[in-house]
């Protein structure tokens, strides 16, 4: 049976595991919601660009995709720091 990876941080001075604080979890959940909305908007913008190719629809799609990428980066940083 394979073991699942378990975070070794955060720990107390005696080595006991400390669960993430409510604030850390809430912050990560909020970032996930922001990323999810941004990803959905980028998908819709991509569909609009495919339906009506042109400079304006492409620029709208790229802007939405950039927002989704930035939200994904923020979520990754928060997930990494939560350990």
C-alpha cells in the first residue's frame, strides 16, 4: 500500500502538527473562487472569439486569459505556502 504524502509543516516546537488556521483556509478558498470565475470568463471569451473572429474579440480573450493566469499564480503561491 502506497503512503500518501503528508505535509511536515507547520509543526509545534515539540513536533506536533498544526492544522492551518481558518484564515489560511479561507484565503485559499477565496483565491480558488476568484480563479474559477476568471477561468470561466476566459473560456467564454475564447468561445466568443471562435464564434466571431476579429481583433476585438481576440483582445478580450487574451485579457481574460491573462486574468485567469494571474489568479492561478496567486492560488499556487497560497497553496504552496500553506504546505
